[in-house]
């Protein structure tokens, strides 16, 4: 299988990025001209109108295919920009000939400028009548808004719009306040006036779209791009695009700052059929992400265009492991052979390359815990004899293969192999695992550390990983408005907590390679790894460089660096007023009185292990449907194990529904500490496996578990063929030694 390496050249710029830059420039100038949108003067607005006219004449930025209308949908409003308070809201109004609106006002100032077609604006004088429910309208003037022409409306102006002629229309509409925040607007029954009523915003405010083929091209055009699938993770895992990262709609506030740290990054949002993506785009626009588009037709449209659909989670990384074995013929042994060797006392050591938490859950009885980034760093202590046969295992295939090839590429003198199909095969062949074993990592001695450093440096150098100094890092940090930057500390959690560089995130090296899409969603971004010991960051960086899609660098912190201690802080962004918090005791009192219902909204697996007695489980994006079944007077209580997701979702749910929605403070630890009733089991699960891609290890029934193992292994083995059909992936493996 031949893999193409794509060099990252950021000299180009696609239409979406150019449009974003032009819109951002317009908004910045408009803000300077109108510093207080609630007190805008006619002179200020006229100056802004001139700028909007100029923006509208940049026709190439507003390609019709990005703003589609059709006979079934002859008029559509597309959001281009809006701040968190809904101010300085810019839209593109698209329509087919004949599109019209009856007389209406806006209750805020508005400016309209032409891009394409002729939008005739007729302005009316509004006169009161003795009947307070009726006014009269008299046509006062008419303006044809074409490219290079604009009109300015005061909050009280009443006008009609109609597309004149045979050409479709594209017009920029700029408002002091977003149109979905103007509940007092009125529309009249006729052009002569008469009765009037308040009316809401368009049923659907959409966002620019990109076609499947355009996205396919964009993934390797040299510019940064993040493809985010906004469905719940379990739904995403059944059917998605290869390079999409999971960022569920109701969890975006918790995830986006980490996944896509740069606000100007080109983002394409994906779901099954555009039913959720435009909601997510509205969130991101209001949170400050400016360059957001939606994949036309979602994954259904992607598949209809003939492109490959993948299932599973962390697919790029898992496919990477399969490519490694396919291309480099990584050696493996079976469970039968491993058991025979161990039983007869061969000179053999088995290392488990998963996380310590996974190792504690289950492991081969004789395995040592040695997560991926620790392999080269510590293997000299676990297998000091070069004659020792080293076998690397994981739960399935990927980390077994990557771990074994890590040691081989590093040139350790030992014979190395992966355990074919990991602990899945061990169980499929009738064997048992150990549970509850703790992970202890031996510290490398000076002589073994020196060898490990030399080996890691050689591999990193051959992979093209670059070292940077403090000045270069400072330059990267100064350029974060132009280039995305991720800074990761790949050591153990304990080492990170004991002292890390301020602002640097924790990403244990093995997991960063195994689940790259969960840490860094922006392809084309810079990734800088902190090199504390000369081994682990180099090993991790070498694999990231070969995985492709990023520029990877190493930074060695000075000996006297200023450090932070403790866990990595999580920043939660907010679009709504905080939801009320209730203590566990208050929540229990409401439940006992029968005046509240409680929903657990994070992970089904955690819910089944332990949950509030009487709670039901539902993923956030289906809560509204379940709430509709409850009496209006019923208080809604939301719970998540950490309490953070519950508060974020409660705020949005209250804003959407107008109901009394509260979050239970402190999550599960607070509930347990209060000694309040708990339950276990799946009773109350309302949304199946929408929240998570469930491991076959979760099955208690042996037959179902084994069938799940086989299905999973067949899926992993089939990834190479899927990549062949996918085409370019960016993977660039080091040549086989010798």
C-alpha cells in the first residue's frame, strides 16, 4: 500500500477562508464606526453602508453553491457573523426570482447591500388609527438594491422586499441585533396596512455549505482545517468521515476550546443530513469561531457522492496501526504460542501498552504495564537482557502493533513482537485475564536512559521531528491568531500534576497517538511536545510525524522553568445565563415530593454502574423530546458525574424550553458524600448507545462478547482496504531498516 506524504503549504486560501477574513475586516470597521449599536446615528450607519456595499461587490466570496436555494426552498437566510450578545449580526439572504416579504419592521437598525440580483425595497409611512390593532401604510419611496447599492433602515422603518427580474438574488443584511432576538417585530396583512402581528425569525437560519467534493479537496489543500461531527459520539461512531472528530452539539462548550483553539480556524461541521450542524454553527459563531461551514447533505451526502464512510472511534490512529503492520510486517505471535513460552519459562517479557487505568481493569496475568510513550524510555529496566523476547499487547490490535514497532524502530537489541489481536484473542481462545493489578513503572538507570535517548533521537530525526528553542516557541505562541498551536506534556499523569509548564495540556504519549482526534482536531496545526527526558516526547513525536496531518516539534524546558501543579484545568464556554444549582439534599427533597424529574446525561456506562435512584439516562440532544412528556410544572434536574456537563446543558435547555431546569451541584461524589439513595443497572436508559461506542468487553454474555470481539477484529483488519478506497491519507512511514 503506497501512502502519499502531503507537505503543508499555507500560502493558499480557499473561498471560505477569504470570505471569513473579509467579513471579519468589515465587522471590525463597523464596530469602530458604531461603537454602541443601541445608539447608532444615521451618519454612522451610512458610513457602514458604504463598507457593506464594498463587501457585496466581492462577488467571488459569495459563490452561489455555498448559499443554495431551490424550488423546494426558494428563500434562505445564511448567518455570516454575530457576536455572543447577538450584536453586529450579518446575514446573506438568498432567494429565487419572486421572493418577497410583506410590510414589516425590524425594531433595530438594518443595512441591506447587493451582491447579486435586484432586491426592491419599498418603504412605507405608518400612521396610527383609532383602532389600536390597526395602522395604515402609505408607500413613500422605492430603492432597487443591486450590487454597489445599499439602503439603511431605522428601527421603526416599515418596508417590503421583492426580488425583481429573472436572476436569483444574494443580498447582505446587517443588523444591530440578531433577527432571532427581535420578538417585537410586526408584519402587516397588506401593503395598505390593516391589522398587524408580531412574527418570529425565519424557521431556519443556516450557514454556508461546502460540497462533499470541495471538502475532499480541502482536507489536503495545505490549509488548516477541522472537521467536526456534531452528533453524539455513539451515533457518530456508527457512520462518519475518516478525518472527522467527535464534538457533540450539546458538549461543544466543553470541547471546542481544546479541540480547535484558534478562533479563525476553518471548520466544517458534519452530521447525518444537516439536521444538527446549523445549530452547532450558530453556537460556534456566537462563541467567536468565525470560519464555520456545514457539509452539504452531511454523511448521507458524502456517501451519495461516492466517498468512503467509516465506523468506530479514533479511526485515523487505528487505521495507522493497520498500515504499520501491513507495510512494515510487524512481527506477531499468537496467544497459543505466548502461553507455551510463558509456561515453559522462556526468557520472555510481556508489556501492556495501554493506560494504567485500562491495565487495572484487566490484563494478562503476567504482563507489565508500560504505556506506549513509556516503552523506549523504560524497556531497558524491564528487559535488560538483550536475549529477552519482548511481546507487546493491548486490548485489540492497534497499540500492540504500534508498541512493538516503536521498539523495533528504536533499534533495541531484543526480539520484539506484538500479541496478535491482544487480549481479545486471549479470551477468544478460552483463557482468562487478571483484574485489579496496579501499574508500577521502573525508573530508568543512567546507562539505560542514555541508550534510550540515543534510540529515540535517531527515530525522531528520521521522522522529521524538529527541535525548537524558547525563542521559536515564543514566535509560535505569538502567531496563534494565524496558526493553530497545541502544546502537550506526554509524561505520566503523576509527573504532570507534580509540575508542568503553564498552559500546557496533559496528553500521555501513547494516547496522543492512539486517539489523536480527541486531542487535536485541526489538521495542519503545529504540535509542540515538551521533552523532559529526551525519550518520551521524541518517541511520541516520531509517530505523530508519520501519522501525518500536523507539524510536530520538540521543546526542552529549561531546568529552572516556572511550573504549575495539579490537574489540567478545563475551561467551559457559555452562551446562556448559568442554570440554577441545587444541592444533592435539595434535589432529593424535590424528588421525594414528586415535583421534579432527574436525568443523567453523560455516559450510559457510568450510569449503569451507579446513578441517582429514580434517574433516567438520556443523551442531551434528545432531552427536549422527553421533557415534552412531563407536566409543565415539573422541575427538571440534570446530573452528570462531574457536575460540569449538567450545568452547561441545563443552561441551554432552560433557554430553549423556558422550563425550570436545574443542575445538581457536585456530581456523583457530592451525591455519594451526602449518603443519598443510589441504584445500578440499565433500567431507565432512554437512548441506547447514542452516547458512546461500546466495547465488546462490556458484554457479560460470553457468546455476545466473543461475537463482538470477532466483529471488532474483522473491522480493524478491514481498515487497510478502506484506506485504499479513501485515497490520500497523509501517512508517511519510516522505511523498513536494513
